[in-house]
């Protein structure tokens, strides 16, 4: 890290010293430094500036992005020997993220993640690709003062017709008041007239990049959608918490006789209908009976007399914070007990969780307990975690888990 150029108007570089415990954690590669771990600062920090962390012997330890208003006070960028954080450095880090994805996808897949936050060395930043549209999502205000710098790097190295900005809810007010930036703003290129269309393993989907959940689609479930397609032949399928019907279209292409999309959102179900319409070129999709049900999934599953041969239970996160973990585990167990009752003989349950506060081992055990409570003989087919374009480089990043059970009675 080179010293800043002499400028009497510029404040001195922000220097931090941290607790011995935090020092060990940072040295071990964890990308977050919490506010209560900082015991000394040479001045108040400004959101978005680089903070240099020194160890107890006054040696350079790390450098990161400072966020004055977040409990995660510093998002670590680099640990080890000093380096200059400039456009060349950002460009090299971007190329590393892109190189990790080289060869992962065939031409039939044009939607995937290019940068996955901390796990790719871009803490609090996500970049998704939907065909020729790029969606940049920020989860920390620390990126806002650096947006112009980062955009220049992205436009230079990532091909795309447009770049859409998505903002986490907790930073939207600051983005608007201080930087005149809005969630859904098009930073580069023309504003799309509606959802953009991309392909995934040859299946076409729409992504609501301007206002949809996350960046417009749940790209992280790609491998599980493909697996459901392989299991669906000749089966009656229920896709609970279906959102825009991703699992359902795969099941239909895979030969399902019928697919029921169940979601509380009418908007999501309309999107599911459009996704089916986008894929009528597949004879199996055209032949599959597609039904949509708008209802609370827990209540509908508990009350319906219907039977299914394959059920996907992939609810939104049931634990937004650590204190909700035990309640979420109970809810997952209850949901899967209810779902298993709807399975016909030789039926398959696909149970997923996106709750980062519920570890995979505890979620899988909750689903297995549900299977035991159902009193039916079952076998475990497989479990899945994160796909390669959504790497989980530290514990808090481990959110996605899916388990497959088959019930033979």
C-alpha cells in the first residue's frame, strides 16, 4: 500500500487497532471486522474510505472498506503485505472472479453469478448476468462513494448492454440522500421495457431485474432445478413457495404429467405462467398440465387432500437473525411433516433452506426427523449445497442447502 500523496486538505489515512481476538480472526481470513472489535482509531472514519488495520506490533495487518453506520465496520479486502488498492488492483480481482467461472457454463446457460461478494473478494457486492444485462447489487453503503470507480472496471472487462443497480433495503435511504442513487436505477445502457429473458440449460426464464427479489431471479438453485427435471418424468409435481416457477418448468420439460405452483403472491404466479409460455417449444412442457394456486403454503399443504409424486419445499428464509434459529428449525420440521403426508408411494421430497442462521447439518436433521415422524419408510438420495458460481468462503456465507428423500411406503 503506497502512502497517499501530500494534500493539506486530505485527512490522514484512517488507522485502526483491534482486539487480540479480532486480530486472529482477520489474520485467519474472515472478511468482517465488527465495530466492537476496534479499540483504537486515529480519527472518525468515513463510509467508503479505506481503513488500514495494524496489529499489536504496529505492523500492517489488513485493509478494507469502512462503513460508519454498520455493525460490520470494516469489510476486509486484503490481508498480508501492503498493497495499493487502485483501478489496477480492482481489475485484477475482477479477472480472478471471472476466471473461477471459466468453463462452468455451456452456451445454453446465459444467466449466472459473476461476483459473489466476500467469497470472491468483493465484500457486500454481487454481480449477476442475465444474458446481456448485468445486475449489480450492493449490501453495504461502503461501495456507494466508489461506484463510479467500480463501474469503469466492470464496463471495461464484462460485456453487457446495460448495468442495473440494486440496493439492499438498509442502504436505500443513504443512497438516495447522499448519492442520488435509487434501487432499480440503470447505470449504463437503455432501461428494459419489462423483464429480461435469459436461458438456463436451454430453458428460457424472465428476470425482473428492476424490481424483482434479489437481482431478479434465484440463480443459486440452478443445479437443484436441473435435478428436479431429471426426477420428474411421469410424476405429479407440487412446487410450494414456487415464486416464478423455476422448478416447475424444469419438471415439465423432464416429463411431469402435471405441475402445481403454490405461492401467496399473485405477481409471482403470473410470472410462472409467463415462464411456462416461454418454453412451449418443448413438447413435454406443452403437454404438461400447469396449475397455479394462490394461498399461504403452510395452510394449503395442511388442508389439501391432493396427492403428489414429487414435492419441492423451498420457502423463503425462516430465520432472518440468529435469535430466530430455533423457531425456524421447528418450522422447517413442521412444514416437511405436512409435505410428506401429501406424497404418494415412491414419492420424492426435495426440501430446501436459504436461512444462513440455520446450519446445513441442523436443517438436514430437521427434515430427517420429519420423515421419521411421518412413519414411512424412506431413503436419502442426496444433499446439495452451493453451486460453483455461488461459493461460500466463510461460515456466515453458507446459506443454501437441499436434501432429497424418497418414500417407498
